[in-house]
C-alpha cells in the first residue's frame, strides 16, 4: 500500500497523496503529518523528529508495546537508515485525540504505568535507550551550582526563603532512589488522551530506564506551554496512592514513597522554572511569552505545593 508514498529523501510524495496536514513540529524542525491517500483512508507520517532517537520508536514498538495492555497507534511501515533524513515511520491514524487531564484518565494511566514499570528491567539493559532530559541527579547539581540565581527567581515569584531552604536541604541531605524501571520518558499531556472511548499513549521514542518518579512527575506535575492543567493537589495524592497500590508498596512504606516523590518533583520543578525563565528572558523559545508565563505560573504552583509537603 505504501509503495512510492515516501520519496528517497524521506519526505511524502505528493503525487500519491490526496491531502496532508501538519500535526506538530519535532525538536529538529520536521513535521509529523496526517495524510490521505483517498477521501476515506488517512495515516500518520512521522519522520525522525529528534535526531538522537534514531530507530528507537521502532525498537520500542517491537520489544515493549506488544507486551502491554494499552492502546497505541500501530506502525504500518518504516525506514531506519544511517542517514537521518531517511528515517520515518507510517502509523495508523486513530483519529482526533482529545488531550485531557482529569481523574479518570490520570488513574487509568497510573495503573497502566505500573504495568510498564513492572516489566523486567534486565530485558532493556542493553537497549541504549535515552531520555529527553538530564537525569534528576544532574538537575540537582545544576541547581546547586546556580543557587544564587535560583533564589533570585524565587524572590521574583514570591517563593519564600523558608521554602527555598527547605527544598535545598531535602535534596542535599537525602540521595535519590537508585531503583530503575522502564519509563515512557515524556508522559506530558500532549502524549496521551482519548481516541473515541479509548485511552491512548503516544510517542514512545523517549522510553528509557529511569526512576519511577520520572513518569509520575510527567503525569502529575510537569507543565507544558500547549496543555494547561487544572490545580491537582487532591489528584496528586490519589495518583500516588493508586500507584503504590498497583505496584504493591505496603502501607507503612507509602509515606516514604510520597516523600521521595515530593522532593523529586520539587527539584524537577526548580529545574523547569530556571529553563522557562531563561526562555522568557532570552525570547528564544518556539512558544509565545503568554504561553511560557502561564507554564511558569503552573510550574511554580506545583513546586510550592510539593515543597510544602516535604517533612
């Protein structure tokens, strides 16, 4: 079916396509597109959108997703070559996906997350999987090296010295968990949603080994310029309790797990705060100042809520 659909240089061949529309732009500037070969048949064309992830999405489709009880767009055709421009996949089109964040989808995703976190770690240890951001330990080091700048941003946004000192004391006195599980890696609101009555999880190319708090933070507390989230203090605790139950963390250990999450979330949020503030100051991001300001406000709100929970 897909013969001649993609040219030798890795772009869609308009001679065989009725219509096409851009869905989103990747980190390297290439667009993911929906294309129609006739009035009723549409598919998703996804070129390599992040140059460091060469071949990863196909590998994950073949080695990870087939083992999980979740909905995802199936890969119908692909090309994995050494030349970056020649890498692409064609996926089934699940139709319009509603990207939402509410208790129903959050708890469903939490239960699914517990399943992919429970996959045997040893089967992925040699897979060379790489996440989109530095590990939490590197984030903590960057924050420590820029402590004065962090506190100046805190002051700019009315975060008290008391709270700032509490965050720094927490992550410098307790090491982060060394437990590693298979993480989706980029589980922000744009990468899940409803397709009809089914919950779908998209864009697994950043799947990698990391602490379970990585995926939990992306689901609960990460902010995104395109996808504003409602205040979720109550939902945060519901998700953490649901995860502990699904992963079978005993009741006496749940408070310790939550405390580890609050510290992880606070550190990640401080790192995000620095990143967003830098984008605002330098006006170099692909999002508008209004989007970034809203994202920063949401980040700081979640940061303060988690920091206040730290004992």
